[in-house]
């Protein structure tokens, strides 16, 4: 799992001003209500199917300021740490890849000119498979370092939701709270079905782990696929502005994807 690979050395490499005690912190707190809701959500999503990999294909519109382009998209995920999407637009193909090659979470993006750019380490601590709710943080409850909190029932877009908060506790004490903050994610479950309707976390500039850029993933139009529930409409917002709007046209579960699918080609 991706959270098991997060090390204090990774954090020290990106924030040299922080100092950490070698004292082992107490076990992470997991709220029973939040844990029960997360487990029931995974059951609602997966049914009796043990999901290992997912492939989604469809159309997507990417909006950046006044520039908007529509094309095709393929999104793949293998477990929690491996993901890839390839977005084909008139301006070219853009890709983003996440994996845990070498035992550490890492990522890169490829621009239309074919040039690869390494993702900053502090942007790899949240879910790689953000577009597949079954493979996000709600499925990582067995991780003893996962903090699970119940925020409460709220209203979101006029509907009742259950709000859960997750974060990863550092293997050593973290007086600044930076490590926990970099891995923090909020999940909103439909109060009736317990299907996720939103996942929210922060990304950051490559050279600044302390500046937050809000990322919101909205899920809707769930459809059954091989006994599981898959959102056929996925939106990604940056700082509250729609950036990527995906309409899924086909979904394939447990097709046998290998880790080689998540390496830079």
C-alpha cells in the first residue's frame, strides 16, 4: 500500500528546516464511527468483488483559464499506489503516472512535447488512484499509521453526506504536523447509499510544500460494472474551479493490468 511506503527520509528530503524526534509516536487514532462508515462504503462500491485494477475510457474536457479543449481520456489504476491517465487533445497528449517503484511513492507528468517531469515528492502522499473511489484511502484501514476521524453529517450540494477525514501519521514524531498535513484527505459519502460523492486534498507547488492548492474530485452517475459501482462522471477542480470534466464511456475491472503499465514509456 502507498501509505506503508511513506518514510521520514522522504519528508526530510523536501523540507530540510523541519526536525523530527526519533521517538515513536503512539498508535494512530481511528474513530469507530468513521471506520464503520468507510468499510460500509467500500462494501457498497465493491459488492462481493475484490477489485485489483480498473481501466476507464471516455471523453474529457480540460479547462485552463479561457482555454478549453475536449478529447479522449484513458485512466488506469492498479491497487492504491499505481495510476496513469493519458489525455489526448488537439494540442497533443498529456500523461500523469504514479507508482511505487523502488519502494517509494513517486510520480511524473509528460507534456505534449514528450518531455517527462518528475513530480515533487510532497505531492505523492495522497491517493494515486483518485478517480477510482474503491482504491482510495477508504480502502486503507488496515494501515496502523492511518488516522481516521469522523467529522459528522453535513449537507453538500443540497444532499446529506457523511464527512470523514484521513491522514497518515509519521513513523517518528512530527512536531510541525507537516507530514500529516501533506497526506490529509477528506471523503464525503452519500448519507443514504454511502457511495463517495467527493474526495478533497491539497497539492502544492513543486518548490513549496507549505502552500496549499485545493484539489476536489466529484463523483456522480454511478453504474454497475461486474458487480461493482463505478462513477461514470468525474470532475476535478483546482481551487474551486473546474479543471477536468470526464465522462466515462466504458469501464473494465480486473483486466490483469501489470505494474509495467505504470512506468514511463
